[in-house]
């Protein structure tokens, strides 16, 4: 399938600077950007898990791969100015809620001061025209209500991770107002997605990787918070939002400044119990136990939804896959990989092609020239 015409053909030959490219979402995004014909420079720490999707896809040899910490302003600025990107996509983060309780200083340092370093580096890089800071749906002040959060709802965060993402949003807004206003050639936005799933995520304390590890090892899945409701979506859904947003910003400048939600299709707000049951059913065998507290007594949000009407109305973006298709696609990737039936490259390429086909059949704006 021809990819370079997607997103209005805006990525073919474009220079993109991507932080966090060695992580789960970053690896999928790198793979897609390369398929779109972009020239990608990545800046991140070494891959955080073993195995990991970045190495499984051999991405280091297909891009400019730089290992560095986003808190290191001097090194980051040097890397960005040398890359001369037109688009900056900032994904680098400490992404785990429970780890943020154990490492709050590192979490705030990476997620808040890392954002400052990115924006300072952009100020020093004249080539940049569009910046998208990827934060989280957990940036909102979660009141555990049944209403979906909108972009103008207050920032908050009970735990260090969630608070750090709220802070990252505030930092970005302050830089936009102070340094990237209407007279600046740089458009700046933030993107907030739900709980992403997809093949190749091996992070601890995430329910789908936890399920896969248990199932592959013939062990029951241990579930902590089975009744928690989250907005679940395939990783490619959120990435399509980021790519479409950045492309429109490159084309139309400040029109698309600000915050954007990219959540799942209706019905994508499921309990952890629903997700685990679906994973076990698609895997073909297995069981789970829970809810089982681990003795840490750490607060985790129980209810969270996103309102994505702004992206639908102003960007003409909407999700393509319902929760059932997203879960089936994810489990098929893992099952084939864990059983040695196919390699990561073939599985990821197949998944991306299927998603492109579904997007075109759904007639979403970005999937057509």
C-alpha cells in the first residue's frame, strides 16, 4: 500500500525530530513516519524493556538514532539544531503511574523539565514550524465523574505521573503565550490520548503486557483494579491524531494551536475486567485472578473518559477501530510473536496495512490524498 500520499502527502521528505522514539508508542510512530517518507531523527534513552519493539523492528539503522536524556538541555539543543527539523513530536516521558510513586523526582524532572528543554531547544532551532507535545488523558483534574473531559477542563493529578503531565500542559501553554504567539513562525499544540494498546508493548504495570506475560508463561493473570474504566484505543488511533494535527499545523500555522483530545470510538471506555476477558478469549486459553491488592495502597483513578468532539469538528479526525477490533488486532500480534509464527516486522507491517485499509473504508480525512 502506498503511504506517502497519506496526511495530504505532508510527511514525504519532511525532517521530523521525535523524542521518545525507543519506547512503545515512539517505535510505532517512527515506523509509520518512515513509511510516510519522512526523514526521522530520534532522541531518547535506550529502549526501556527487553524485549522491545524498537530493536525488534531494527529501527536504529533506518533513521538518525541519538541516545540522550531530555533533561540534558545542552545535548538536546545540539541534537535538534543539527537535525534542522520542520516538525517536532515530543513523546519522551516517564510514562508509568505506579513507578511515579517510587521515582517522583525523576518523573517530574523528565515530564516537566524535559518539556522545558524541548521548548527551549525549539527556540534555538529556526527550521521548526510545528511542535506537538504528547501528554496524557491523566493530565485532567479527575473528579471520577461519568462525563468525558474536554480540552478546557482544569488540569490536575493526584499521583506524581498525572500531576507531571498536567504541569507539562501548563508549561507548553506558557511557552506558547510567551514565545510562540501569532508573530512566531512556530505553531505549538498538545495532544492527550487514552490508554493505548498494540503489539510490542512490554512495559510493567500495564494490563495488556501483564496479560501477555502471564498467558505466554502459562500463569493466571493477576489483576489489581478490575472495575476501573479507561478509554482504550489502538496505538495507531492516537498516532493518526498526532500526525494529522502536526501536518495541519505545518500547513495552516497557528490555526491549530492549543490542546487536543484523541480518544477511542464510542464503546471504547471499558473496564479492566472487560479488557482481560477479551484478551483471554482471543488468546484461546488462560485465566485471571483479582482484584488482588499488592499491598502498596497507591491511588489509581477508577473512571476516566475523553470528549473528542473538538478533533472531530475542527480537524475532521475520528477513530477508526472499535474496542473489539483494537483488542483482537493487539492480541493477534502478541500471540503470533510469542509463538514464533511471525517476526515483529511482518506483524507490524500487516497491522499498519490493515489499519490504513480500515481508515480508507471509513473515509477518514487523513487517509486520502
